[in-house]
C-alpha cells in the first residue's frame, strides 16, 4: 500500500512560544496602547532624560549651592527679576534671579538673590558688582551664607532674658551674624532700649533672620522706625516696623 506524505508550508505554521518568550512578555507589557502612533512612543522616551536631570540636581551638596548663591541688597524698588538677572549675566550663567517682595504691600524689599552656575562665576560677580551704583544706590553683593559643617550646634550661647513691652518693633532681614547684643546697641542710638532679641532656631545658634526691640515710649518706637527702616546692619538693609 502506498504511503501518502503531506507537505505543509513552513510559513503557515506558528511555532509555540518558548518559556523565555512567555516570561519576557509577562514581565515587560507594552506601555503604549495598541496602534499608538510612533510619535507618541518617541515623546515618551524623550521625557525620561529630563526627569533624570531634575533628580540629579537635588543631589548637589549644600555647600556647593551656598557657594554660588548671592545676596544682592540695597537695590532700587523698580528692579524686576529680569533686570536683576541681566545685571549678572555679564559674569556668567544665571540659573535664577529673584527679587523679594513684601507679602502685604507687594512692594520690593530692595533685596534679592541670584544663583550663578558655578562658584567661580559667583566670585567674579561679587568682585565686579559689590559697591557699584544701580539707580543711584550702592548695591551689596555677597555670598548668602558660608557652609560651616563643623559648627557645634549642641551648646548655643544662652540668650539674655527678653523684656517684652507694648512699645515694640519688628526687625527683619537680619544678617546671620547679628547677635542680640549687636541689635540692642544698634537701636540704642534712638531712645532707651528696654530689651532686644534675635529669634533663633530652637536648640541651635542659627538665626531665623528677624528679631524684636522694645522701648519705653511710643515716640521712641516711631523714631526707630523712621530712622532704621532700610538702614544697613552687618551689610544688609534691615526692615523695621511696629510689632
């Protein structure tokens, strides 16, 4: 009896999936809908490097950030963020420029911060711009704060007892170096200062950047506000108003 042999074209046979292929399909499902346009997949891939760059900037050491961030004081009230950035653009790449505004009045507080791309550019800007005139005012340019990793914060100096009074002023934008004694002596020029205090982070010697001064009369408070508001203390213009 003759034997009949049937030949099947290999193009019509789908081989069974291997175990490895099944495993890969299970672990790596498609992230895009079936039939999605190639441009959609391309856009999805392009977003990933930006996310990596943003996350890597968060890993920058605090001392590196402090070394390239500048305080700019005594600027005219009319200076905007863009104008502040333009002032520093000749000395390197400006990562950020921001004028500080009073949250109640909306007026410029006459100071701001500029972050350069490198410490070298920050130093160049200090050398070129500090004590130069902008709009008839001599501006102050310096590094915001030195990074002091070895400072002992466990045993801060005890502060004098603060004597409160109804005749009191708030003093803002204090430099980090201002102490309670310095604040008291500064305001003693205009009246009898009962007491003064610089607010600090509890348990440390680090200033919060503001304080209070008390007097014996309302006239002394008025004299302190009119005399010392926008005056410079330790290289920074301070803000003084009734507490």
